[in-house]
C-alpha cells in the first residue's frame, strides 16, 4: 500500500470514528492539536462519508469546533430531505462559530432551491447563524453562499478575495465594504465579486457597482454582472479608474435589458421606453458601451451578451482584448464585426460569436490567425472571398447551428494541426466526405476530446477518424443511422484507447461553456 493510500485509509477511519462518537469522551478535542491541513482532509473524508450515510451535523462537531479548519466546502450533491439539510446547516454554522478564527474558505453552494419547504423562519435562522459566523472570520478569503445574509457581516473580512453570492441581496450590493466615519474604506484584496443569480427583469443597480469599482482596486472580474453601465457612469462623473485591474467584463447593449424591454425582444425599440418609463429619457444608456470603452479600454476578456450594431465599432479600441464571446444583433452586424476584427483580430486568442446576419466567414477569420479557441454559432454565410483561412494555433473548435453550411466551413479551414478539442452540435453534415476533405489540409493527431452527436459518419468514416486521432481519449458519438454502441464496437475492433460513453463528454464540457460556468457559479 502506498503512503497516499494509507493516509486516505486513516482519514476514512477517523471519519468513521467521528460518526460513531468515539472521540466524544476525550477530555480535550483531539483535532485541536492537529495541523490545519490534516483537519481539512478529515473534514473532506467526513463529508464524503456523509454522501452515503446522510448529512449529520453532530458527526462534524469536533472538526468544526477544533479551531483548525481552514476550508468548509459542502457539496451540492448531498442527497437528503431538504428540511433535514437545512436543520443540519444551521447546526454546522453554529458549531463553526466557536472554531472559525482560521477559516479561509466557505462554500455553501446551491443544493437547495427556493421552495415551500424553505420556510421563512428557517431562512431567518440560517441568515442569523451566517451573520454571527462571518463577523468572526477575519481570515476569510473566499465565500460562495446560496443562503442570504446581511452583507455588513463581511466588513471584518478584510482579506476577502472572492465573493460569490447565489442570491440577490435585499440591500445595497456594496454593504460588504468597511466604513469609517460614514466613508467607505478601500478593500485591498477583493479580486472577484459577483451575484450568481440575477433576475433579468430587474435593472442592475449601477450606482452600487460603481461604488464597488471605486473601492476595490484589485478587482479583476464582476462575473456576469453587466458592468458597462457602471463604467459609463464613472466616466460621466469624471471618475477615471486608472488603478483598476479589471480584466474581465460582461456587457450588454440596452436593447437587450429585460428590465427595459419586458417583451424580451431586442428589436422592439426605443419608442416604448417613454411609455413604460416616463421618467427616463428614451436615449438613457444608449451609448453606455462606447463610454465604458472610453473610460476603461484595457480589459482583456469580454462577454458581450447582446451587441447592437452601433457598439461594434467600439470593439476596435479594446487593444488588450484576447478573449471575446459575443452575440451580435442587427442586420448590419456581420460586416461591422468583420471591420472590428481587422483591428483586434490579430491579438485574439479565444473567439466565440453568434449572429443571425449573413457574413463572409473567410474575411472575418483572416485577421484572427492567432486563435487558440473558436466557436461559431451562425446559420447563414455569404460567398467566401478567400478559398482558405489558416489557423495554425487553433486548439479548440466548436460549431453550433451552422447546419447545411457546415461542409463549406470545414472546407475553409487549413493548417489546424494543433486541435485537442472538437465539439460539433447537430453534426449531420460532418460525414465521411467532410472529414476526408478536412484531413487533406489539417491534422487531428493531437485531438483528445470529440463531441459528435447526430453526426453523419459511417463506420468507415469513424475508423478513419480514429486512425488519424491516435491521442483521442474521450468521444461522444451517435447518428441517425448508428447508435453509440455501434461506434463502441468500431473502437474495440481498431484497438483504440478512446472511451465512448454518454456521460464521458457533455455539451457543457466545451471550452466556452466551461468558462461561463466557472464565472457564473
């Protein structure tokens, strides 16, 4: 038995002893004299044990009160009666209050939805227990909570680096900032702040976001909180954030704000605003993206969840941009986007775009020769001006909704010899002939992951793919003619190492989906 296996075996044994109450009779808590790392590992083993045995706070009491726990991460996968879980959470928070001085990480993620069982009294008890706990955690660095609490409880957490809230606060978002004589103090360490669940029918409190940006100079991301309005507001107030380290932003043109347009349509325009919001100018916030770019042109990563044609030219000024995930609207967006990429395309490493406007993909991509990741969601293309586009650094390629244009797009690409991930959704056009032509100018020798649901490959074509992808590790594949087990037999017959299973590769494993999931909680 290896040292690591022996160590894990000892951890499991201690977890069982805790469950059985073996250490309850000890005069002194034995965990209080152990190193913090070992106590953390014991907690992980105990929580893993409870996945099978049920969630019981009493079994964890000695860990929680030891004063040595650095991390508490309760998995959202815990299976139990919801009321039982809520009662256990209250106990855990109350136990931990007496041993939380060294706590650095607290995760209470969303394994509970708002429902009738989440009674107001119990919700209030959890909020109060969280407040009492957080007021006594001066070393807290990372919190992710699905349970609401008073943000003022975080004012003593001066070392906080990541703050993720899976609830909408019923108070100003900036209330976590410490105050002195009614003035907010600079938060020296906060790097990431986000509200994971934002009601799209409500307006973003840009005043709150602007205050957070002003007082958190180390902030690198607000997750998927729309921030162009706050950056625009700072510009109108003549407040420039030169010291800000914001790397990632999420922007959205106002036509896509559901609070402005409850119909959820970006094209039911400005003439309705005066009727629905008579106190607001019909042009309020119309140029917030342009003003945000002028005030802060140095961002490196941008998720643009609804870009109208007037804002596309603004992208040309984002000269540090390396990651762009954009949804385009408007009939002229295709040509305008191509013009913008002439300026910023060479610096981009990761590009994902959706557009309903026809575009010349060859002109768009010819300026993006340094791309490492590319996702295309579009079903109309004009005639290609260039017969081929070279993407020698491309490692991840995703197609979605391109339907019958898929063959044309595949034939356009050349020198893609570094691919490690290939995700093709609705891939009926990806047949033997398309694969053959793609392999004439590209290589799959480094491919490790392939997601090919509803593809058009035959047994012969799939064998050809396996032959040309010796490094392939995971594949999801089926078609209208062949089930997954048919392709599994092809893998077995070819003696290839690839695994083929319905759960081994999922659509959410795609690069841009992974990125969004990570920042969105």
